[in-house]
C-alpha cells in the first residue's frame, strides 16, 4: 500500500547505517525476504514485478523495522 515503509539498520563496522525502502505509488507494497544469509527488501507492484530492491548480509543487519501506511481517513466533499 502506498506509504508503507521499511527501515533497515546495518552495522558498517564504524557504526550503523540506515536505509529506507518506501512504496511510492498507489498499488505498490514493500516485502521482506530472508534466505541463504541475505535479507532482501523489495518494492513491488500489484502484479508482483519488482520496482526497486536492496540486499544486505544477514549477519550485518541490526534491525528491520516495518512502518505500515497510516490509515486513510474518509473525507466528505461538500456539506
């Protein structure tokens, strides 16, 4: 959903680095997958096509924080 955001905190040896992947358009979502010692964060379309992705060594990942999109409020036009 547009507004979904995933923050990845990675140990760089001299401190930590923060990366963010965000669903930038309507109908897109962010997914996290872990396999074979890597963590991959991907922004995908409704049909599952990857738009942008980032891969990190799992041993260096300190935290993966998922921030869901804020709830949409219904607005009523007119009186």
